[in-house]
C-alpha cells in the first residue's frame, strides 16, 4: 500500500495559503518597483549638501540628504521620473531617471547659487541644518567666501565683523574672548571659560589651547546669549563654532604663496582626492605664516611678531549608504617672538615712552612663545530611519605652551616671568535627532568630558631692581638702562641677590557628565522651542609654592618669606567639589509672512562653581548665573537681494566672577573673586545686500551697556559699582563691499574694501582712565586680478591701511606693582599673494 504525503502540513496549509495571498501584493510590488539613490553637491566646489530636500515629480515620495549629501527613495514603481533637489540658499536642480524593477537608479544633482540674490547660509547651530535667517537665535555665520574676501585667518580679525564679539590676542597663548561684555581669558588651569570655542562640535575652550588658525574652513558660527543647552558647560554667554572642510568625493587642490611687510612669509595649500572610489576620500590642508615683530626691542630682537604653522588631515569613509565617518587630525605649532608689554613710565634707550615705538624689554630673543596644539576627532553619523539620526562625536586633545615675558616693560631685570601651561582632554557625545518633516523636531543625548591641566609660573628677579621698585625709586636710569645702584639690603646690610628664582603652580582636573534635550513644535506660523541640560561635575584642584633654592632677601617686606613674591604652601594644597546644575531655554518665534520672522527667548546661563586654592585658603565660589531675555527680527527684502537681522537683549548676573592679579600682604596673588551683581543690555544688527551679479555689500552694528550694579544681593555697596565690564566696547560697527568687475581678455579685477570700528574699551574692571583705549577705526582692503583661466589669482591685502595707532591691552601684571604696561595693536600690514587652483 502506497501512502501519498502532501508537502504542506495538513493542520497548517490554510494559514500558509492565506499568508501567501496576503503577501502576494507586496511581492508583486517589489518585483515591479525599484530604488533611486544618489548625491547632491554644490556646483561650485563640489561640496556635499546636507539636508537637501529630494522630491519626485508627480508622486508623494520624499527624502533628505545626509551629511555626505546622499539620499535614497525606495519602492518607486517602474517608470521614468524627474528627481528634484532643493536646499537652503541654492537654486533647485533636477535630473531624469528610469526606474527598473529590483534595481537602483542613480541620480546625481549639482545645485548652483543665484548670482542675483543672496545665498542663504545653512548653519547647524541648533544641531540640524537650517537657514541662518530661520534660526530664532542671535547668530552670525561667516562663510568661507566671506572669510576669504576679508582676508580673515585669526580670531581677532574675525571678531571685528561680528556684532557683540571682541577677541583680544596678546599672543596665541593668551587670548580673550568677549561676547556681550563677558570675558573669557583666565589661564588658570581650574577656571572654566565663559565663552565656549568649538571645532567641529569639540570644545577647545581652555584659554591656552583655544587659538587656532582659520584656514580651509566651511564657515564660522558665532552664537550670542546663553548657549548651555546647545553647547554645554562653558557656553554661559555664547559660543564660537569653527566648522572645518571635510574630505569630499572630488579631485582638487590649491596653493597660495606670498610675502609682505615686516619680512612676512605666507603659504597655504590643500589637496583633496578619492582614495577608494565612492567609499573613502582624503583631504590635507596646511598653512604657514611668519612675520618679524613690528616693535624693535632695545634688549635684542623684535616683539609682537608671528611664526605659526598648522596642518589638518581628514578622511571621510562611507561604510554604508546610511552612515558617514569623518576622522580629523589637527596640529599647530607657534614659535613667535615675545609680546611687547611696554612701560609708558620709563622710556627705553634711544626711544620714547609711547606703546607704538621702540621698546626696551629685558630678555631679548629669549622672550617669546613655544606652543603646540593637537587633536583627533571622529564624527559618526547614522541615518537610523527617515526620521531619526544618530550622531557621535569622539575627541581627544592636548596642548603645551611655554611663554617668557617681561612684566615690567623695561630693561630692568625686575619682573621676569614664564608661564608653562599644559592640558589634556577627552570627550564623547551621543545625540539622537528627530525630524520627519512634520510639526515636531528635536534632539536628545548625553555627553562625557574629562580634562586635566596645569599652569606653572616661574619668576626671576634681580633683588636690587625689585627693591628699587618696591621702595618707589626709578628702576631704570635716565638713559633707559637698569638702575642697580642699591647693592645691600638697608634692613640687614646683606647684599641683594643678583638672580633669585621661585614659582607657583596650579593644577586642575574635571570630570563631567551631561544629559540634554531640546524640541521645537510648530503650529501654523508659531514655533515653540524648549530645551534643558543637566550637568554633574567633579573637580579636583591644587596649588603649590615651594621654598626657593635661594632664600629671598625681601620676603619679610612682602609677607612671602622665605620667598620674595609667592608665599610658600608647605606642600601641595588641594580642594575638591561636586556640583550639579540645570540650564535651559524657551523660545517662541512667529512667521510674519513676506519672508519675515520674529522671536523672543528666555534662557539661563551658568559658569561653574570655582574651587579656589591658594596659599592662604581653600574656598568655593558660588556658580555665576545669568538670566537672559532677548527678542529679534529677521527677514529678506527685494526678492532675496537683501537680508537683515536685529536683536535686543537684557542680562542679569548673580555672583559675577572676576579675575585679578594683586600685590597683597601675603605676596603676589592671582585669583578669581566674586564681584557681586551686574547687568547688561544692548542691541545688534546686520544687513547684507546683493546689488547685482558683481556687487555685494554688508554692514553690522552693535551696542552693549554692561555694568556692575550699585549694590550686591544684600544691599551693600559694591566695590566696582557702576563700572563697565572690561574689554567691552559700548559701540561697534563694520561695513564693506565686494566688487567683481566685468571679465576682460586679461582677466577679471576684484576689490573688497571694508572698515571696522570699536569704541572706548577699559582693560580692567577698575575702569581707570589711563588703562583704556579711546577707540579704533581701521580700514582694510583686498584687491586683485583673476586670470582668464579662472584658476589663478594675483592678490594684494592691506590691513589697517592708514596705519592707525591703538592699543589692545593695558595694565597687565605690571599694573599690580604700580607700573602698568601697554600692548600696541598691529600697524599697517601689506601682503602680496599668488594662488592657483588645480
């Protein structure tokens, strides 16, 4: 007997048949559908366009490009379609593709910018790509094109074109970043900055490691107001974000060389190439700039010069169609002449006492800075779904600097200092972003941060000069040479030491963890945004002063025995703290129609508690907080030919922290103090216009009134009542134009003149009239010839064209001893360059 068996189990075949019937439409659809995938880039420069919107004419199918400019649309029925790409500030482009069942059709698009309307700048200030004109935050975005036309490669030059921002560069080792009155320039290893400086999402805010050359950049974004929700612990009053160019799928290169006044040498270059077709790309960029100092030193050499080299190497890897990995390595070396801290009380030999002429600083060529900065960043972006994106930012960074300076500003060997600072940091951020093109967008994530640093300050003096200074006698003779006539200590009769050395050191370590979330909900024309960031941080700080190898002869006079200046700690003194905090923001913005948008915001900023450790005590300062209210209006006019933005703000500060160097009964002390309560208000505005295809213009204006309150939180009169914040001009403006002449057989002429102005600045919170700058009005111009091949340019750049004299700092360490010093601003610099693109 033969038994026939079915291949379908008797008990399951009805269910299996039903499943087959239900699945058949999907199977038929898959067999009759295909996929369109491709990339979107700019027609000029072949740069990937992030968050471009991709649509299919005649169908309800959409996609958005990722950071590498890629997109994919699946399950399109077989047929021929027009694929359309649109992006912020660029003209739309379309391409026709034929969809074949079960296959992927390629659609590559290149978007051009309009020559008759202004380009809208796409920024990522809110952790997603959007037009600067649509962001309800006071933000200035400077594109690579603007940086080139205004010849900007340093932060101080950049700040002249950003209302509300002032950057002071004493040297690459000693910057001051100021946003709306708040200064971040303390080099103490355990003091947190108030203004965050970021490089591709990585904090580089520590003062001694924050200065980097601005070359081969995509753009720079400057956000004003408390930005803790977006940028974390150090962004109490704003953030400066440098976005570097990444490797792209193109073969291109450029080189520029030049020279100029003060024996300047200039060279920069870039090479970009595909390494593995469609998967791996590489890019290397470098810059070198050397210039003699513009102040001659009677003690030898020159001062206020530059010698900087920087290199960047980056890789972009596309492991899958939905993921992007960027690996970026940065390195910079500075080996520059010393800073001219010049005394205006004592004239140098064969010179005068003005800050702008010949100086007489002791130390000669030994004055200067040696500094190295390096970092590794890994950026990972994963498109998890059409609505969700994961971003990971991993980074490590190190810096080391050694700067020798003469703090008294004369040939007397009285206040000879060095500062040796070093730091290491590691950070990790994970962020999930949601955007499906609907009413709700937002992001949430967590980050970790670890940092360790130290600052060592050796001090050397000739006690004969130091005694003359403390006794109120001239430290130099009439001819500018050192006064060394007092040989013995009047109190003991013993001879003064001709060379005495001592030093102080501080140490800081911070471990922090943060969680954050931010969301925007849009109802019709109204959008509401709210965000918060919670922070946990643990700090371990220390301070140490050892007994000098040679007992000081003046320690009893200054209260620092057995040293002369720094009171010994008898071992390392330590202080620790654990702090928790929450900051946040709330914004309402309204689409007013006709390309106008208005917004109002309220936010809280914070500068972390400071565990202050010195020879006399360990104490913890309360966190400095600021409550900010701001409103603004942004828009376009004349069909996109003009863009503007205006904003007004008001701040209230509690426990305002201020840094001061002073001579106390216990020796010289550099510390952070609680300055009490303060307030600031002001307004800012900017406008850009495209007059025609060849001519564009811009203008900015800023007003900041930032002062200490009359009384503190307890109603007591404050020491600096009514004083203005230091390094904060009340008025500032900039204006300029760019003109490209009509092309001729010999090529195309171009010129970009501009002017910048900053009003009166006090360099100390004490507001002493003698320690201030009345204001500076500078004119700059860049002009040249673009040869007929459109690849070669001959350029001349003149900065401070009319050789305006001004100072960038005053007071300094010498001020604590009653002999303030002054640093001259840069005179007229002229550079001639030739560049070539390949």
